[in-house]
C-alpha cells in the first residue's frame, strides 16, 4: 500500500538514502507499529534517474507499505497537477500540452473517457467536469483500475494466525 507523506521529490533524489523519512504512527490496516523494510526504486516524470523510496512493514498484518511524496497517485510517475493541467488543456483547446509526452497524455485522455463511460454512464458535460466529478467520488479519473484512492485502508479479508507445529509421526 502506498502512504503519502509530506516530502519533496527533488530533495529525496538529492539526499538518497540519507533523506530523513518520518515514520507513520501506525499501520493503516491494523494500527500496530511499523518497521523499516528497506528501499524501492521509483520513477518520477520530473527526474531522469530513479529515486529511492522508503518501505515499511507491519509485523502484525504483514502488510508492506511504501512512502511516496504527496501530490502523486499510486502507479503514476506524473504529478496530479501535471495530469490535471493536461486534461484541462486538452478539454479547453483540443490540443496536447507541449511540455508532456503526447503518448502519456493520450493514455490519460482515453482512460478518463473509459472511466467516465463506466462510472458516470452517458455524460453530457465536458471531460473536465467528468474529471472533477470522478475526483469528488474519490476515483483516480485516469486509472485503469476502478479502485478508489483510499484502497487498502480497510482490514484484510482474513485474519493472520500462527499455524500449530507439525507433529512428526
């Protein structure tokens, strides 16, 4: 699960493993303390090189969490601001932004249309209106997934219990 933290991507890239990460107070699933669990590489559109993001593990529910800077959706390398500007620009002018890769913007546009059709049905408003409605309903409007933005916060569907030792016989 991805946990958003107040951090600057450029500062994380500059300091690397020495970045002073702030550990969340407890696991979002079960509330138990979290333990540091190494690093994972992540790519961001504003940087050419990957960045090391901190991981945490819950010893109770065994969930692994990754810390990610605020302003980014999980599974996206572009910031929410960049995506919103691209959708706004396309909706207003009918053209793609020149500062972002066209193929990525096209992908966001198609996903927005798909999500609008499935979640909102026949929609008579603009793409920007649909984007804002989907955001208000806590969907990621340009995602292929229909999970809401807060997925994974609920407890797991099963309870973790230790197994009895095997008897030799």
